[in-house]
């Protein structure tokens, strides 16, 4: 159905070729969100995806929101990349 006042944000990204060059095995990717005006301590993880996935749909987002997103990689040893 159609929900007035809400929107769908579709995120897509590409793999960093340096991960392969460095021999990293990416087992997961984490999607974070915060409002544009919040400081960097306010990132909230909203999804954890398999390492091969390169898209995420953030559904039912208030249409008046001003979100920014970040995606990190998690290697097969559990190390997570930084949010830039």
C-alpha cells in the first residue's frame, strides 16, 4: 500500500577492490544511519548483510528526515572497517 509522509531510501555501493588486493574475506557488511546534524557518535546500525550484498532498502523513512548513511565491512575474523 501507499503510505503518505514516508519514503524509501535505496542504498547501493561497490566493493572496495583494495579488500581483494589485501586478501581480506568480507563476511558481512553493516549499514548505519544518523541524521545529518548528529555528531559521529550517533551512528546507529540498522542492518547487517551478507558480505556479497551491495544494496539495502531503508523502508518507511519519514519523508521530512535528513539521514546520512555509512556502510562498513566485516572480515572473516570479525574486524570491522571504520565509518568515514
